[in-house]
C-alpha cells in the first residue's frame, strides 16, 4: 500500500552568515523546522566551530533536531592517505600517488567527499520516510546561484530570496543578534575552509597575518602532499612572496608591476 509521505522541513546550515540569518529568522518567525543539518569539513576556522556550537544550543532550545554530519574519514586522511580500491581506474596517471592532494578548480574532491555526498546521503535516508523540503540560505543578490537548476527544484525553499534579504542584510541581522564570528567577516567575505587552495592571494595573506598557527599548519600539509597548492605557488613560495611584499612595502616600493614580478621570479627559483 502506498503511504502518503509527510512534509519534513530541513534547514541546511553551514554556519556562514547567510544560512545563520535564515535559520535564526525562521526560528524568530516561529516557522516550523523539523531538523537542522550541518556538515563539518574538519577544516573550519576555530571561531566557526564556536559559532556552530552556540547556534546548536539555540536550535535545540527551540526543540528542533540538530544533526551534525561529517565524513568518518578526515580531510587530512582523504587528502594525504586515501588510496582508492581500484587505483588504476580512479586515479589514472596518478595511481601511485597517496591521497587526493589539494583540490583544483576542476577537481574539487573535498566539496564532493566532505560535504555533498555526506549531506545527500542523509537526505536520501530521510526521504525514504518523508517528503523533504530543504531550506537553503541563498541570498537575494546571489543571482547566479538562485538561477541554478538544482536550486529551483520544487523540494527546495529559498527563504532569504523570498524575503528579499541580500548578503549584507544577512550579516547585519546576525551582528544585531550578537553573532560576530569573532571578527571573521571583518577579514573574509566568505568563511569556508581555512586551507582552501582555491582562495585568493588576498585571503591567503589574511590567513598568514591573522591566523599564523593555521598558516604554519598549511605549510605542514603542503609539505606532505604531491600536488602544488596553487598553479603558480606552493605554500613555501607564497611565504617567500609575502615576505618579499613586506620587505618592499617597508621600502615604499610597489608590490605589483614588472620589476616586482621579475625579482619575485628570481627569488622563487633561487
Ligand atoms: S572550501 Fe575549498 S577546501 Fe573546503 S571543501 Fe570547498 S573547495 Fe574544498
């Protein structure tokens, strides 16, 4: 006999400003939520872990189920140790290398393995019993994301877009409610994995300046793996570049232009 499935409202919560604003506002409006799900990559900023813990108490105090997911295999294991069961088919020319190494724009294994696969697995289990309605925190000004086919499916709800809340509205709302991520959003536009090789040089400079202990950890990770951190730079190269920039800034010299890059090239090849 075919049983009618009940709707089950799930809020996807990354801990970032947008999903935090969506979740807190939904609770404030008294909207029904069955479960909040979050997925830890193992590489969130320490302040983000503290933020997640704070919001978890708010969610649970509102009587809502809070599920913290994560891959049983850590980011470090996947990046540095993982060996596929069928190395030939899986890795092609990389079959003898250990671990998946740094992600690239084309091979974002970590987004898939540490987030998407884990979240989708949990949603699939829930959907055996329920008709899932997934609330996703995409702000009203994130036009490209809003237009993605996957975000327009009928089981997705986009509360921020419904309310017309932009990214800056979300941050403002969170600050007003007393959530400040210990200043993370004063430094970064987005607070994703601190070790992400896809982040900009500006953001890596900030990591080195504001989180020297994480920068040291990044150097250690890089020394243990086989793919270059970014196309043009290992983390060691970046350290040299940033030191060189500091030297030139002290001498009031530009950190761009032909002369800068030509001397940088010499230093990197020394
Ligand atoms: S933020 Fe970067 S390191 Fe983290 S999962 Fe996404 S691509 Fe990978």
